[in-house]
């Protein structure tokens, strides 16, 4: 039994798996690029299907594509968008820099599936003439990057960040009156409310949402209609606008035609901008995860201020050990996002004249960063932040022993005298208030008032 069929393209004949919906050009790419086994993500294939579907609608509406063929192409493309034929998209990310192979992969799958839908007596649907009508890989792939990044940001990332922010705000409120030791340079510093510390994390997340959302209007601008080099050759007038309008109607997202097709195809500046916002978010979340990890450290020899939820055994050799796994997961996601940003930046520099030639790499890295940050943020919120408990005795004891509280005496006795008191209290292991009483003559009531840790978290200057 023959497992292959013979297909032809401009280079000649080639064997294609008999059950494959794709054709010759896809098969050549399968053979040419067995590099990483990393495929385009689901949301990118979804976006390609949506683009092909609305392009067929536009071409039919303009009278350029037979209505029956257009309807079959539309239905087949929507099946691609829904994930029905994902197994027929086998191509590696590391391929031709324009991702022409992947555009043709979509064209071939949709053409062959549309032919099936039309029935055995129908003329075969053509991948280039029918499915790719009015398009080029050079405008379809940049548009698909924008569409998929917008969808993934809208559906995955932003909701997850807002969930993380809401979770942090709940914990901020719970600990708004709990005094703990502040730290600078990892050394003891002035007291701070745990709620105040968490408020800093929450604000960073809110700022991340604002930064990412500020990029979306530019991400909504699509390269469709520029075809080969941005001039729109072989595309009907207003094709880009009409396709963008239909995409906006179908997705309920504000897609529009780009202001300049030459820039949209030669450079992926908006992808770099969005990646930069993701990198900024990653740096914030790395800090947050590290803070949680330090505060959880111990339980005996570390800070031990909080206890993160116990999610799994932490060692194959040390019984009872539990590690801050969700924090470490987030930190790795942040590192990956930063690395992806560097690759995207370098890739965008390879826009030679009228086309960027590292589009698949940009697509993969950008979508991976969006997805990783979205998934990780939701998990960190639910499995670490929402459930950590406070070790109240430990936190209170650390505050009481902190010689840096003497800072509150600076306005009253001066910096130098305060430094002498702190050093003496620390060296002798004595109460800061006892030493201050001996060295200043201030009454117990005055010292209790000035050295109240809670009052120190409220700011202001102590009057002499």
C-alpha cells in the first residue's frame, strides 16, 4: 500500500504523505528544515486561519473569487482557525525568514480542505490563485504576528495580570497594619508595613498592565494589503482596509490597516516595543518572586517571615524539605522573557530593504513571552500569593531587635549620637530603648513614643 502521493510545484515532483492536507511546498519545507521541532503556536495558526477566511470574504464581495469557492475557502480557513487541522501544520520555526513556507502550508491545507468540501466533481481549489488571492507571505505573516500577539495579550496576559493585581490588593489590605523590618542592601532598615511592601508589588503589576495596553493601538495595525514589497501589487484597492475591518468584526478587536505598508513589512518595531514591555514586566516580577522567596527562607536559618504554601516535596534526599517552587517558576519565566526580548531585538534588525527576514523567530519568541508571563502570573497569584501565611512572632521579634530603629531619634539627638546608641545596643545585645535611656536622658514615655515602629511607617519628622 502506497503511503505517499505525488504532488508537483515549480521545482517538480515530490512525495507527500497520502493523508496530509498540505501539498508540495509544505513537504519541501518539512524535508529542508528539521531543526528544532518547535512549531508555530496554536494562536498563530488560529490567526492565519482568520486572515484567510476574511480575505476570502473580501475577495468574494469584490467579485474576484467565485462565491462557491470563496465559501469553501472560508469554511476551511475557519476550521484551521478552530484547530481542527493543527496536525497538518508540521513546519519548524527555523525556516525561511519570511515564513513563506508556513503561509503556503496554510494555503495548501485550506485549498485541499476546501476542495473536499466542494465535493469530488468540483475543480480543485488553488492554494495560490484562490486562497492566497490579494496576499503575499510578506504581508500575511507580519499581520499574523500582530493579530496573534493581540489575541494572546487580550485573552491570556492582561486577564492574568489583572488577577495577580487583584490578589495582591487583597493581601495588601489584610496586612495593612502589620509592622515588619524593612531592608535595603539585604540589611536591616527602617520598619515598613507588610501591606505597604505588597502595595509596591501591586503597583508594579498595575504599571505593567498600563505599559502593555499602551502598545495595543500600534499592534492593531496590520500589514495586509501591501503584498510583496508594500506597494499592494496584485491586491485590489482598499483590500487591506476591508480585510482589517472584517477581522475586527469577527474578533471584536480594533484591527485596522497599517498607516505605512513599507514600514509594516520591512520592520517589526511594534513587536519589539511589546517585547520590551514584557521584559519590563518580567524584571518587576523577578523582584516580586525573589522578595517572596527571601521572606519564606528558612524555616530555621533564614528570614522565616512568611510561609508559602507547601505544594510538593522539595528534595529527593532531604525528607521534609519544601521549596518555593512557584517563585522559582516565575523567575525562570522572567529570565526566558528577557532572553526572548534580546532575540526579538536582534531579529528586528534584520529588516533588509522591504522585508524582515526573521519573522518566524519574532513570532515564536513574542508569543512565548506573552503566554509564559500570562500563565505564570496566574499561577503565582493562586499558588503563592493568595495562600502564604505570616509568621507573626518571628516578624515581631525581628522588628523589636532591629537597632536601625534608632534612626527615628536623629531629629532629636542627631545622627552621630544615634549611631553610637545603635552600635552599643547591637554589640551588647541589649534593648535599644534601654541604651537610649542611658545615653540620652530621654524618659521611657518619650522613647516609647519616638521608637514606636508603627509610627515610623507613617513618615514625618519627630519634633525636638
